[in-house]
């Protein structure tokens, strides 16, 4: 292990930034002058540059006379934000603000986090991604092409960052973006940059120490291939050995150049996501939010639901509708929670029924993915169950009627799939049915909470993947918890960074889920099963401490952690202006 003060020393040492260096006293030194300074979004303070800084940095005459505070700038920016006609234009405004002044962007986002999170990320970012090539203004991170594997080294080198200068790299190949599918290079760049924005706003991950990466392997989206303005590679997605070699080259370069940085995988397709995670997870700190983050946040909500219903995890009967990467990732974590509560692993698996497009997964089906196979039911077990006339599979309604689940989870992106008939059948057999329609965006959600509460007479325990207003039924106001991964992954990443963990373990994910769940007071009728998204900074700090402690307990931390609470707080970057001096 390293010294107890390694994270703190690393923050205080002189270190390379993008276009400048940070001095031990926290000030910045740059060799840039004039417009070079104003064009650097990590350095630019706009009208907040002091008269002395303006003279020293060659900014005289390049700015209005007024010298403003960050607070004054944030007020103006918020007024401009509110003047935008819709959420998509607000997203574009915030992206443009980030492009010119990162501190002001993060100050504005931090001041209005619950309001702006759905705009800067899900669900509005899906719209922004669909128009990425048409709205393209300036690059977001690195763009790596499968056609230029040798260029990966040059691309990372062009960042001008050294071995100790990066804590986090988020990469996406954009095959499965937020329920809207394959959106090519714009999806990869947009989703990776958006994810980093949430990491910084929610957990104080230093934006200068994080890198967004778009892995451009082509696209199967015909709309993009036919679009003359599309900015990515124009051919169908590359798969197989060539794809794997490209990903290997990316990982090799990222980890070789930035040893110890956490690699975050985002919105990869089901044929690659789990395979990639399993390939690298034992070797380096790596994390897939769609699988592990979604599973952990649903587990956090489920732990709260179990407390309310009085049904322990070992007694749950769970139907997962949507047996893809996210659905099975959640099933895995629920299975592990049941085993921790006393069940054998085989019995825990038997208490989960997975339903996909072809119906209930059974072991006589062809084409099952390797991660689905453990949850396939023995065909003889369901031989007498009713089959759908069209698909010849066992549908969701039949599964619910037979199983009488305590929990119904939706990751299908099939809008309206949780019908009144299905939900009423579930509620007829269970006193406090747990129903989590977590697909997003809103157009893809399996059911709306207002209907779920009404159909169950106010008995349903509900969490969604989208922000939803409280629902009042029979005089009780039900606050609908949002199973938003932003409650979990920023704190997880911060905990990994502070502990400099060798890898992200199942125990660290469990600690993160339990930390989130512990912050929700479920004692009052209608209480949310999860803490509010508006408390993200405090939630992230709590999660980071729990993750760092678990990393240390499991022997995975590469630094001593005598005071993880203080060390986490010290590591959180704050959106404030620093003095800028001439190098």
C-alpha cells in the first residue's frame, strides 16, 4: 500500500492539466496568451478574470470592462437557460456553455441539479444524440476509429496528459443508447461526455482528470448511413475478432498511459457488454453501468421495498421482463442479495423468472445468450403453461398468473407492457406488490406509476427509471423513487478513485447499493424507496465512503484510508475559479 496521504498529496502536487498546470497552492499557470486562454474551457473565467490577470495573460481589450463574480455569471446563465424554448434547446445551451467555461457550467448544474439532470442527461440527451451530426459544434473527448488502431496511441498522446493525470475514462460504442438503439459515433461521444458531466456534478470527479471516448466501429442504423451529414464511419458495425482487437488496443493504451484509472463501459450491445466486462474485470478497475450500476440501484430500491413489505429477500419471487444486458445484470445482483439472505445460489436462481421477446426463457430454446442460460426454466416445469398464439412462447400475463411474483421488474422498453390485467392479477396474490418499470425514456416505460397505484388500491411499491411527480391516492401521497443510476455510479467511481482500488468487486457494488438504500427513510406511508436525486452530492459522498471502506476491507485499496470520510471530501472537485498566472 501507498502512504495514507497519497490522494491528498496528488491533489496538492504540481500536475499537468489540459493547456496549463496546477500549482501546489491551487493556482493555475499557463503559457497561453489572449484568445488561447479564452478558448480553453477548463481555464476560461470570462468576465471573472481580475484586472491583474487580464494584464498578465494578454486579455486587455478582449473582455468587457466589468469584473464579475461566479455567482453573478451563474445568475445570467440561469436566465439564459430558462429562456430556451424546450429541453432539447436547454441541453444544447448547456453543452455550449460547457464548451466555453467548464467551471461556470458545473456551478450552474450544481445549483440546479435536480432540475437540470434530466436535461443534461437522460431523457433529453437521447434527443441530442439523435441530432448529434446535425448540431455538431466541437469535439467531445477522443474519437477512436476501428480503421485506425495504430492511431489510438497518437490520439491519447494528443491529450498531453501524463500517467498520474487521469482518474476516469468513459467509453461507449453506442450500440444500445438509452432505449433508442444504435446511434453511431454521435451516440458514443454524447453519452460518454454526458456521463462524465454527471460524475462531476454528482461526485466532484475533476473534469480535467476524466476522458470521454467514442469507439467508432460503424453503425447498423440505416438512417445514419444514409445521412450526408453523419460524422462517423459509414459502414455496418464491425464485429468478431477485428472488434475485439480494437477494444483490446484501446484498453491497453488507456491503462498503459493512465495506470490505475477506472474504465467505465457505457451502452454497449448485449453481444459485447458482458463479455467485455468479464474479460477485463479481474485485471483492472472497470465498471459497466448498464449491467452493474442498474443492478445495484434496483437492489437499493428493492432493499427498501423489502423493509416496507416485511418480505425478506430470501422469500422474494421475481419476474424480470426484458432479459437483456440490463435485466440479467439486475437479476444477478438480486440473486446475490438472496444468497446473502440465506438461500443457496441454485435456489436463488430458481426464484427469478426471466421473460424476453420470445416469452419465458426455457432451456429448450435456441439462441439464448450465455448470460441468459442460468435463468432459463426447465422446459418440463412449464409444459402445461399457456402459450401465446403468435409467438408460441409463454407470455408475461401467463407467467405472472402462475408465479404470483412479489416483484415485477421492467427493462424491456416495451411501452405499456404492464397492463391493468397483469398488475391486478399480481396484486390479487400479494399484499404489497413491488413494481419497478425502469425502462426509459418515458415513451418506453412499461407502466406509469399513477396507474400502478390506482390498479393496486395504493398498495404497490413503485420505482421508475424516469422522473415522475408524486401520486396521491386515497389521501396518501406516494413519492415515486427514481431508480436513477446517477444515485450510485458517481459515488462508486469516487470511492474507487480515493481508494485507488485494483478492481471493482461485487462487494464494492453491494456496499454502494446498501449505502444508497440507507439514505431513504421508508417509514412513512407513500415514502420514496430511494433518496431524492436533488441530494446527489451527499448521496455520492456517502456511497464513496462505503465503497472505499469495502475496497480496503477486501485488500483492494492501493492507499491507506485512515479517515475515508475526510479523504472523500478532500477529493471532491468544487466548481470555483482559481487564480490564473503566466507560466
